[in-house]
C-alpha cells in the first residue's frame, strides 16, 4: 500500500476505454485517504474474462462535497467517500 | 442474411411484458449455460441464496451493538467477523464495513456504478436503490434525497455519502432511538429497518407504552 490514511491524493483525470470503477465525477479531484484496505483483483481486466491479476491496492478516499460539486447545495462540512484503486491515485502533498 | 428475406409478415417472438433488459439477461443466461460457463443449478442456488437473505440479519447485528459496547467496537472494526460471531453469513465480500451514525455524523450508502449492496446482511436491494435517480442524486444532492425519504438533518450534522465503487460492502449502524432504554435486543431489532441500514431513514420509533 503506497498511500496511508490522512494522506492527500488526487484522482487521475484520464479517460479509460473500457470497464473501470472510478466514477467521472471524482476524476481530477483531490481528497484524503481515509482507509487503506487491501489488494483486490483488478476489475478493469476481470470484466473481460481475465483473472484480474496482479491485485491492486484499494483505498477509501474522502472528499469535501464542495470540492467535488462546486454548486453543492448541502452543508459545507458534508463529505463523500469512494473506494478507489491505487493506479487511479496520485500523491497530492 | 438480410433481416427479412422470407415473404410472410410476423411479430417478433416475445415473452409477454418482459422488459428488454430482462430478455437480454435471460438470453445471456441461456448462452452461458449452453457454453458451459455456468449451470442452471448455479443460477438457481444463487437466486435461492439471495432471496433467503433479509434485513433481519443486519438488524440483529445493529441491535447487539446497541446493547453491547464491546460488540459495537468489534462491529465497527470488522463487521465480517462480527457477523460470523453471531452465526450470520456476511456474504462473499472479503471486507464488510459498518459505519456508525451519531448526533454529529450521518452516513448513507449508494452505488453510483451499479447496485453494490450488502446483500448477505440486508437481502436484495430495493428497486429505488438501483434506479438512476437515486444513484445520481445521492451523490450530488444527498440532503435533497434524504428530505424525500423524510430525514431532516441539521446543518450542524456532517453528512457522509459512501459510494461503494469496488469490493467493500457498507452497512449503516443507525442511532439508537430515545425511549428504548428498557427494550430487549429482539425488541430493538424490530425497530431497525432496511432503509435505516442504508442510511436513508432513522430507525422506527418505539411504540408508546399504553
């Protein structure tokens, strides 16, 4: 696991041709690692019948809602969390 | 071969009111069986397993956590082990995470990419959970969604939305309602609704003592 809880990370802002589990709404956004889970098979290859190996580290990453949605209608303290694979994260510190 | 070389008109073969997506799923299932990737038995067993699950299992976990401080800690640190401890099936996901609602923090769960859900502990997800309006608005306007479900949060409460985009399954541990101090674990479990464990409702209020 490259990143640790509390670390600031940016989600890669790149297109991906094919199945992937990084929603467009967080691409390019900066958040904080909340939990470093473990490694899991890669859905980007597993979706096409491959074994999904090598496994990829998975993190829970939290974002301020107002960083994700500039016009977010809720409270400024509200947050949103996603499970993101390491190869979609960049060090933002 | 072009589509209609033969000379008589006909309607396409359908299956009553079956929606196109269901027809597509059925066709895929038949193909996978034909190719030997899965068997009819596999499909039946999975369906039987899924419909045998219910929110009563999740409610047992939460009720125990409400009455047992040590169990609550174990549930929050490893929900999978906590479920096994009560003899419950936590499902195939290797990591199940319980998140606790408090006076200051409220969690709600969505899967924007499909319909990931702790099925082993809550049963099949409700249709609205899989619907596009919930999946899109739960992330961009979650307070608006909660308002529609009848949950009003003060601005001093931090709302945390969990978008379960990968292998982890999330279960919300709702706040224990006031006025339930003397209730047994089974009575408490009856207050813990499915929706309260998704985070779009508070637990049911205890019936007034008559």
